[in-house]
């Protein structure tokens, strides 16, 4: 049963506010009149922080935003910040190390930033008077899936194929412990391949678009046979914000805390490349390569639980979403890059 939405303005804490999803959530909340305390360390090892800086610049244009440059894995720093900020109505925890392949080379960094930081945030929530903690999980908790299967939230999550996926499984287990013990509402979202304007430069559509713009070849993993539920950022933001504003007064803390698949259009990667080519008006130089170890080639989400309980809707087709992304890349991102002395934000 859907919970009623509380339309009064609130004070939100959004972690990872200069990251891709966190930025969109913070910006939407601010434009709806809410107050947002954003946390982001502004450091990332697998893409240049320029894009984070530009996202933060956009947020700081909005009324009601306060930024905090804090390492969430540092418990003393987190406790000092909690005292400084004071009252928070809702927590939205999006901060994490997110690149799957990078997690194999830097496992300790992922444990620290994804697991230690997560528990620090749960402790802050436990001690606060906030009434909801929402957090980002991932389709990576499911590991590999057989072709033709549809992933529901009941699928087992004890067979991860990446360090990143393992940290997200740990997050869900820790959230469940706090949900049962503290008896305060907690909601998790398993995101499936989120894309759109302001996406991370290491994500597939961003990489493809940038390489095509610079007339460089794109590598199609698994020889192009990649099939995923690609989820447009606006559809994700709609569901997360609606949930974060809802009243959850009737939670049953003897059960598992709510976790929802948020998955969009199911598409073949080759068709996505076609859509990017159409939007850019040029052809890609395609290079077929094997699937890297730890990567997944098939994830098809069943999001019917999220549709029923939190009103999630897949409103954006892959063609429309990629067209909007390419337009953003060409009209907003490229001019920013041209203003940078290096000429590119990407690490070679």
C-alpha cells in the first residue's frame, strides 16, 4: 500500500551530493523548496574531479544548499558534523566508490568508503531525530544472471562477482541489523545501470559518447552482446524523492527492510550504440572485445514491487534518454571541457 506523501518542506542530508545520482536528487529537492546539506569529499580515483566541481557549482547556485567536505569513513569527523548540522528530517545516502572494475585493484578503499562510511551514517541516523534513511544499493548484489531470467528482489544475493557488489551486500545486511534493532525506517534502492546528463565519465554511455565525439574507437564488451535494464536518471530521482517524502509510520520492524529494484528499459548494447549514433549524427568505430572478469553482461530488472509500493515509473525510453544525454554532452559538457587547459577531464 502506498504511503501518503508529506508535502511540507524538510531538511535533507544528501551524501555524494556532487556525484551523479546525489547531484540530481539534491538539485530536485532544492528546487522543490527543501533545505539540503550535501556531503561530498570531492575526491575520486577513477575519473577527474572536474565534473564533481561543476556539479557542486550548480548546486551552490540554488537557495538552501550547504556543502560539507567530509570523509564519511572518519567517525570523528562525522560526529563533529552531526553536532554542527543538528536537526535532519531525512537521510539520503548515495556516497560510495562505484566503479566495478576498479574495485578489484583497490578492495580496501571500497571496504572503507562503502562499508565503514555506511555504518557511520547509520550511527548518525540512529542517534538523530530523522525519520527515514534511504540508501543506494545496486543490481551488483545479484551477481551474474542467466540469460532470459527476470530479476526480482527475492533473488539470492550471496554470489557477488565483484568487490563492489560484495560491499553493497554488506550494506544491505548492516541496514537490516539497524532496522530491526533501532526500529527506525530504512529503505534501499537497487539501481540498474543509471544514465543521463551529469553521469560519471567512467559509465558506458558517457565513455562511448566522448570517444565518438573524439573519433576514437569504442570497445564493445562481450562482442556487443550486453543486455541490461538501463534506467534514466529522472525516473530514478522521481522514485527516490517520492519515497523520501513519504510517511512510513506503519513499518513492521520484524521483517526485512524495504529494498526495491529500480530498473528501466531493457536493451541490447548494440541498439544503444545505434541510438547514440543517431543522436550524434555520426558512426562509431566499433571494436569487439571479450567480457572483462567481474563484469556482468545480463541484468533484466523486475521493478513491479517499486511500481506498486513507491510509484516508480519507467517513463523514459532508451532512445529518448540517450538523445537527451547526447544533447547535454554536446551543449553543456563540451564547452566546459574546452575551458580547461588540459582539454579533457579524462585520465588517459
